[in-house]
C-alpha cells in the first residue's frame, strides 16, 4: 500500500478527525479493490484513488454536512478575504512556526484546504488535480490562487493576534 | 512586460505549470526585478511552509495492519472458491489449462511489473537506497564496471528537472543489471537496466503500464531492456525516457 500514509494524511485533513479518517481510508481501499476493473491502465492511478477517497468523504456524514452548508464552488468568496500584508521576512517567521501554518490550513474551507494539499504536499500537476477534483484546469488555477491568498490572510491575522496578546 | 502582468504568472511558474515559451522571459525579468524576486522568494517559502505543515498525520501500525487484513480477506475467499470446483473433474482442469495457456504471457508480464515495483519500493524503504551516491554521471557509470556484464550511458540531466541520486546493482529473474535512482521534485524514480536476452521477449511491455500504483515505462535500446518506475505522472517518465534514449 504505497500511498497509504499519504491517503491517511489527506483524509485527516479533510475530516479533521482521526477515527473518521481511518474509516475513510479503509473504505477507499475497499472501493479501489472492488472497482479496480474501472481503472484504465496507463491513466493516473494516484488521481484515481484520491478521487475515490474524496468521493467517499463527500458521501460521509461530515462531507454531507459540509456540502449542505458550504458550496464547494468558492468562486465568489474573493471579496470576503481579508487582505494580508506579507513580506518575505514575515513569511520566514511563519515558516519557523509550522503550527501556525497548520492552524491556518484548519481555518480554510475544505475546498481550499484540499486543493492546497494536493498541490503542495502531494505535488500533483494541475491536470492531476483537475482529474481528482473533477473540475476544469482554469478552476484549479483560480481556486489555488484564492486558497493561497486565504492562507496568507489567516496566518497573517493569527500572527497579528499573537503580537497583540 | 510590466510586473503586474508577471506577478499573475508566478504561482504557475513555481508550480512548474508555466509554458516554456513564458518561462524564459520570466527568468529574464526576475534577474532584473527585485520586487518580483522578493515576491517569488516569499511564495517559495510559503510553499515550503505548507509542505512541511501539511505532512502532519501518520497512521499507526495497528491501523495499517487492520486495512491490510481487510483488503486481503476477500481475495483469500475468492481464491478458495475458485479452486474448489477444480477438484470436481478433469473437464474443469482442461478449461483451466486452456485459460493458463492463453493468458500465460500477460500474467508473466504482470509478475514482472510487480517484481519491479517491489524492487523500487525496497529501494525507497532502504536506509541506503544506492551503493554509489553521486549526481555525477561520470562517477556513477564507471562504478558498474566489473559488477554487471554490460555497459550503458547515463544521461545528461542539465536543464532538466531530474537529478541523479546514484545507483546500485539489481537482479531480476536471476539476471544482474543496474538500478539508477533519479529524483524529480520530491519523487524518486528507479530506472532498471537489464540485458534483453536475459529477460526474454517483453515487447508487450512497451505500452504504458502501471503496477501497485506506480507508473511504469519500458523500452528497448541497444540490446538492453529499460524499465522506469515511480509514483510520478506519466509525462515525467516519458521525459526521463527521452533523456536516457538521447544518451544512446
């Protein structure tokens, strides 16, 4: 199970709950095994199995709760993002505090968090992300851009609060 | 082009998604623009910070064992159900013989792919993945002299996203060969090289394949059979194959 650790990490970030993540990973492998005939050799296995995991999440109680309250299509939330003033020095400071970035990731919407993780942690290409999330490449680029902006804003705000307190 | 137009492209540039036609002009712009250079530095640091922070959760051994058990159980069940009727009579035996004879080769190829995936995983899992550690092809190639019964060329990787990590001797079907380890971004690719005559006819493998979630490319060159295995996109393997083929 070469992708086991990565799928587990991704599932934990999606669900924010280790028990739910374990159920999700187990369900993913079971579905992948039973549906392996639907996998076309030569296509991307990684995108295929991440797609299974994500669909399982969207059908889970947490996923359904999320999709019923927040639209996954966050194309119109740009105006609500606070502006973060970033400098290389401040980012460097953030980098030293991995927990701050982790907290920032937790504050993002699921759609923003998952696309950042697929791009930065899983190092998927835009094409792989598009295939995994079943969205056009143009949407991948715009969603990634907003997710990065939102993370910078979240980290910047937390840092400001830390300095005030 | 003004900075405002370039800044929109910086994320795609850092993600390796900017078309080559735009990469060169942007490289040139960055050499002379301190604002864009500072911005790109902050973006790189943010990417690194997300990468470090994103690798947060590790499954424990008990959960791994549980999943392994759960996915292996149905397979055993089907196996026993498949073989039980074989004892029913010679007619079924003949059918199975025909099945084995007609599908023998793909199964053999599949086993080979699994062996290669296993070799690659074993390399990644090892504390010492390679025996000659060098990014210099002129160091790695001579290391194999006297260790394997053939020679091959290591590709020039300058101006490519690949880095040579090193190499070691490998064995496949009791035949000695070479394993070269390459890195692209955070991924590692094993390239196995064996004498084609030692492995038999494997032309069926020239198509794109995958095994155990790994992408695989296989090709023949100068009497040698090459296999490139990794968890990267197929395009990366194609590009590495082109570089190796160009090395002759």
